[in-house]
């Protein structure tokens, strides 16, 4: 499962979600501005900014990383 942690008015967050949709990668989006559990989860992983993508509760990465997104698309 792919999870995207985002917040409103975040251009990189919007871009990440658009790219994932364009590549037909299903994801669950968590708005950290309204979901305290999601925000806490990111903080526990050491992140203070969004977007952050978590894959299968194992791998995680910040931002919009083409190599990581392409790997997700290849695995989908």
C-alpha cells in the first residue's frame, strides 16, 4: 500500500498526487493538517515537512522523487 502524507497549499504535494494518479499508482492520502495521527506518524519517522510517501509500512521518502515513483509504477 502506498500512503501519501500532504497538506493543503503545498505545490509539491499536489504534484506528487497528480504524478501518482497519472501513473495509475493507487494511494491513500493523509492530510497532516487535519489528521493528528498522521502528523505524529511522520514526526516519529523524523519528517517535519511534506510530502512524504510510505510504501508498505517499510520504505519511505520525502518529496517527489522520479526514481522512487518509477519504481512504484514498475511494481504496480
